[in-house]
C-alpha cells in the first residue's frame, strides 16, 4: 500500500532532483565546450546545482520523517526509507552536490560536469532502491554487506590484539619500563573501543548475532582487564587477559562467518533469479543497440552528421548495460553463488567497454555490429548455463551426486561457463593475431589487449584449480 505513498512523497522529489541534475550536467558540458562563454552561463548552472542540492536535502528529511510516521503500521516500507537515507548519507550525495557547486563557482566546468555525472549514477541507484518491489531482498543484501565489513574489521582487530600480546610478552621478558607499558596500555584501550563499537554494530541483527555480541563483550572486558594490568606495570597478568581476549575474538570470528554463510543461503535463489533477469535484460538492450547500429550503417559510411550523432548517443545506452553488468558482478561476488560467473561477466564487460568506445567514435561498421552480436551470444551462453544450474536435482530425476548429495547441475554449469571463457579468450587471441598481422592495431593498443588476455587466461587457470579443489571425488567421477 505504501508504494503509492512512497511514489508521491519521495518519488516525485527524487525525479525532480535527477531532472535538475541532468539539466545542470547538460549546461555544464555545453559551457565547458565553449570557453568564450564561461562566465555568462556559469551563474545559472550554479543556481540549478544549488537548487538540486536543496531538493536533495528535502528528500533526505522527508524520508526520515515518513519512516518515523509509518514505522509501526508498515515496518517494511519504513525500513526501505531508512535504507535509502542511509545509502544517500554513506555515499555523501549531498556533500558531493556541494562540491560540484564549488567547482562551478571556481569555473572548473569539466570537473564539475564529471562530478555531476557520477552523482546522477548514485541518484539513479537511490531511486531504484526506493521504488524496488523486493525490499526484503535489498535489506538482506545490505545486511550481508555490513556483515562482511564487520568480519573484515574483526579480522583486523584480532591481528592487532595478537600483536599486542606479542609486544606484551616481549616487555615481560625485558622487564619493560613504565613508558613502554603505557604505550601498550593506550593501544589496548583502542582495541577495547573497537570491540565495543563492533558489538554495537552487530546488535542490529538481533538474536542471530547474540553469540557474536557475547564474545565481543567478553573480549572487551578482557582488554579492559589488560589495560588495568598494563597501567600498574604488570605485563604477565596483562598477557593472560589478552590471551582470553584473542580466544573470544576468534570465537566471534567463527560465529560471524556462520551468520554470513546463513545469510548467503537465504538470498541465493533470489539473487540467482535476479542475475538471470539482468542477463535477459542485457541481451534485449544489446540487441536493440545492434539493430539501430545496423540501420545507421550506410548513413554513417556516407558521413551524415545526424547519423554520426545518433551512433554517439547509443553510447549512453551501452553504458547502462555496462552498469547492469557491474551490478550483476557485484551480486555474484557478494553472495558467492557462482565461482565462474563474475569473472565471465567481467570478460563480457570488457567487450562492452570496447563497443562503448567505438560508439563514442561514431563507429557503425561491420566490425562494430559483429562485436555487438558477439556480446549478445556470450550473454546468452551464460544465461543458458545459469538456467541449467537452476534445475533442481533429485535421486530419480538425475543431477544429484551420490557421494556428496549435492546438485551436479551447478557444477556442470560452472564447467560450461569455464569452457565458454576459454573459447572466448581463444577467439579474442586469434582475432588480435590477425589484427597485428594486418597492421590494423597500434602498438599501445596491442600491448593493452595482450595484457587483458593474459589476465583472463591466468584467471581461468586459477578458477579451474579452485573449482577442482572444491569438487568432491564422486562429482569428478560423474556422480557415481
């Protein structure tokens, strides 16, 4: 029900902010291209930028107020608004708008235009989040991101405490002086504060993080005990407290990893479906770009200005596909439901970026159309593998390994994608070899392409080894 309210209360403001920013970007680009008219339009552009900033500030305030009003009646939508607000503040959208305004004031129009374009990407992401139908998944993904950050922070804290213990034991052997022990006490206090902050951060997970918070609380108390002992020049009992703190941190680390894995399992099927939908969208959009490029082919060959401009405009559409591809890669890496897919999509994204560069140069020849077609084919191959991986396994229906009882369809899909990657690298290597032979490529470009292919080949070798080590012997033997 609140989707309508959100659309009315925040969607309109969001759209206005974006339209205001787009107008400002367009004006900044135009002014930057004409040095002789910098001063006149600059004031107007800055006014538009400041107006967009004011509306963004209004949007943040509105999201906060509305989330409080509906917190009890519609908790999911309240969470959506708070998540949007948190995203906006974490990405410093309001501050970056202020920076863009300052750049305009200083007549740094090129930099201002670039900054505005980056802000627009963030605003589009925020709008998508506010209007998404599946807020439950978004909240769990956000939780997973925070949990991963928390685990990384915990790992660093554990290493710091281990270093503290090592230094304390050294002071114990040396009968350390008061000054050195005071320095250790200060470091221990910092570790204690970090443990307390981490505990507070993880409390938002509720009962699921109870054991983690308990371990962190225990670690903090032990660190506090170590501080007191170091303060009175007693390194030996301080080291005992530090050992206990390390044990508690290790326990928290293990429990955090378990909670992280649990969250991944909860969202895996939903994320897998979203990535499949994104692959289908990319294929559809890439096909549309190719069809337009094909229609413009003859007119571009005749150097018609309108046709050249139309091809350059296709770059914007290609960049949107690249953005979707990047989002799919991020989802794969975050949830780890596939080892091969994020790397495979990275290889396809490289081809998209080359197509994007060609479109910006108003290239619409047969080679460009072939490159676009190749991207469609590659995306379809990955989507087909994903569909195969989504097939459920069963004892009677096949697909289930008799050893580990796992779904062999997923393994077969990974192998298919790996084979596609190797075929892709081979095709690109063969194509580069012909371009070098025909002297159709510069030395700089040649070196860049060779380096990219080398990176991809190393990735294939690495993933093949990891996939082999992660696969049970029964799966490798055909599931028998």
